[in-house]
C-alpha cells in the first residue's frame, strides 16, 4: 500500500479505482473555485461563506484578514494546479496528492481548534468543507484500493 501512496516513479499508470479519479477531480475543481472566489471576492466570501464579521472590524484589520485569506487561497490554488497536473499527467501521484489534501484539512482543523476563527451565525463554508473532506477520504481509500487501471 505504501508503494501506491508514494510511488517510486511518477507516470500516468493509475492502479486505484476509477471513481477515485472523479472524486479527486471534483474536490480539486471545487477547491479551485473556492480559492478564486476568495482571491477575487474575498470580502463577500469571508462574510457569507465563512461568517466572518468583517464589518465589525476596524478597516485596517478587515483589510489584513482579507489579504491573509487571499494569500492563503493563492497557495491553495497553486496546490490545486499541482493536483490537476497529477490528474492529467502523473496519475500515479493521485493517492499521494489525495493524502496531502486530507492532511491539509486535518491540520487546518487543528489550527482552528488552537486559534479559533470568529464567525456569526451558521455559515455554509465549514459544512461544505466537511463534505469535501469526506469525499477526499473516500477518494483516498479508493485510490489505494487495487482496481482495473483507468484508461490513459
């Protein structure tokens, strides 16, 4: 199983279940859209999707929060582009990239436990991210589960 998770060479030979590729693509696409939404409409996204009360912050603080969110989203978008390259050209890396997405979500949740993010109401963002996380875990398991090779 470790050989599937961390392949000795990167190629387009995928050894997992085909459904994992579709789940991986869906998660990467959704995370890319989320990233672009934060980069180009950060104030709206932070307030509506994440419930962050930006209007209650001093202007400089709100701007700082938006800048940090945008910068973090650029990193996420860059990682999504690497995931897309893996999906299209180096499918043997899909299990590793799936594991990295799972680890990133879990470590982010740990950070939010230590440094809570203030929000108002019940924003939809955390629920959507939990659904994406569930899809990531299912995709990771399916990518490690031997199956018929996907067509290349």
